[in-house]
C-alpha cells in the first residue's frame, strides 16, 4: 500500500489484480491525489477502519468476495465516501444493481488514464460541492443582521473582531443569551483566511460526555451500542476551517482534557479507534456563563480557559445598544414581510416608542421574534403596540423592585421573564440559580 501527500482528494483503490492497482495508482498520484490500495475486501475494511477517504474505485470481482457485499459494507463503514464501481463489459447489469445499492457511478474496464482521472475529478467535485452546499445552507439558516450597528460599544467589538479574524488565534465570545454570539463567530470565519473551508458548530449543552466525544471526534462502527456506522466527527469536518463551540461553559468536565489536548496539539482519536489523527482547526467558543467563577468552583479547567480566551470579545446586551433597536426592527420587518407576503411596512409612533422603552431581556433574538410575530399577525401597513405582544413589560403595570407587592408576585414575574428569554429550561434554571426540579415545581405552582 502506498500513499502520497494530500492535494485535493483521498482515494482508495480496491482490486485483486496487482497490475490494475499499480496503473490506477500511478495515474491518480500523478494528479496529486492521496492514494491507497487494497487487494481484498478484508484489506479494504481494515484500511477504512483507520483512514478517511473521499472516493473509492471498487472492482466488482474480487476473487471470492462479492463486490455488492463489499459495497454494502463500505456504506456502513464510510457512508460519506463516494464509490465508483469498476467492471468489465460483461457485468454491466451488476454495475447497475450496485448503483441502485448506493454506488455513485461505474467505470468500464479497460479504461484509459484520462477516463479514470475524469471520473475521479467528477466524483471529488460532487463531494466537495455537497459539503460546501451543506455549509452554505447552515450559514443561511443561521444568518442574522444582528451585527449591523450604530452603537459605539458594538462597533468597537466588531472592529476588534475584524482585526483578529485573519489570524488563527482562538477567540472566546462572551455575552448574554440572544446577543448574537453565534452570528459573530460565523462572521469571524467569513472574514478569515479559512472562509472557503467549513464552519462547523457544536452546541455543547445538548450532549452528554459520551455523545459529545463521538460527535466531536467521531467513532468507529461498533465502538458502542448503537454505533452501526462509522462517523467522521465534527473535528474532521472542520479540518482547514473553523470549529465553533457554542455554550462552552456546558462542555462536559470529564471530556475537557481531550479538548485541551486537541487545541494544543491538533491531535485526537476517534472513539473505538486507537489511530491518532490530526486536524488543522481554528477554535471559536462562546458562553453566557462566568467561566472564571466556574474555574474557582472546579466546574471548568483553568488551563482550558487560558487556551480558549487568547482573544476575548464581549458582546453588549440590547439594552446597551438603544441606537440599534429601531434599525434592527425595521431590517427584520423588511425580511419577514418579504418571506411571508404580509402587508406591514413600518411601525406606528406608539410602537416605535414601545420598542425603544422595552428592556429586551432576550436581546436581539427576542427583538427578532417579536418583529416576526408582529409581521405575521398585523393586517395593515403600520404595526401597532398591540401587535408587538410586549404586554405589561412595556407599560407601568410591570412589577418593580420596592413596589407594594408580595414576594410571590415578584418571584412569579421574574421566573416568567427568565423563561421567556431562555433557550431551554436548564438554561433558565442556571440563570435563576436553582436546579431544574425546583424550577419545575415553581412553574407548576405559578401556572407558567
């Protein structure tokens, strides 16, 4: 088995004829591809357990091995890999069966070097385009205008972000929930030299330590119960690009040493696979938690914090960006009425006043949601206060500290406010400083 440096694609050749393997390998290596060869199904499976490939040329006749069975096994081991069946004229029908079973194309033997190279180039281009399309779709789904600003505080953060974007420094983005940390991370990637590669996000609170390790680094088939297929992992997907660790404060403590090692050495192992791999990945992280306090409490590693916050960006909350409220609201409105085909075109004077006086505890995310709702339910050109759904929090009836009201009424109003601006119940419980079971009882008590 031979290997060259990676210059555009990683290809596995599987054929029991040594002369064909040698000819194919020389043709593809000549174009700068990384090439490995296998002479049997067992050899191919062993290689796929250790290495990641973009493309495989598979001979349907592998001695005693059935090519269709080998193809089925490959679909389990490496579902992302494109497979081109190589076959003689007499087995075209079988090649068609193979395509129905998941092969990308077939190539007839004997074939010229140029036919082989064209086939490789076509399949690698399709794989790269699919990966890029997936990344772009993710960007479009997450895209926001929250970064447009007339606020001096926000403009200062954006200026610093642009200055450090074209470096490989790790960046820690701090800010309350809904301030646009994810949008800023995506913008930094777009402004960087890595913009043509993938921007990959992991939402840290959503996974246990075991699932997080598999999601981050990948796993081999059979590594644990339910692992019916091998996966690459987010680190591999982000190779050459950017990995965004959203809500890093919730990253499992038991897994933090492995993350620290990867950040320091760029090395990792997939779950169930002893082979050490490398990936060139830039790390961006974000949180609304106080990581320094978590370090003091033993809930976050100090050395990991130092590695993450080479550069720290602190996004101001919406209440500290009053200059941006109306501009963002109008921008969101223009987008929503276009998407939904609704009649609203602006805000009445009273609605503008309500938008400006509201404190926006949920920040830009809450503003966007309020405008989206208003754009849907408003039957006229001007959105009124009633369409905003801000309720008592805009008027004089909202509970205030020091007013003659019971602690129970104040607690109910506060819990309701936190719940309305939190992504999850766990996040609301953390903000309130209580456990999830206590929050459950409070919600039931107050009918929230």
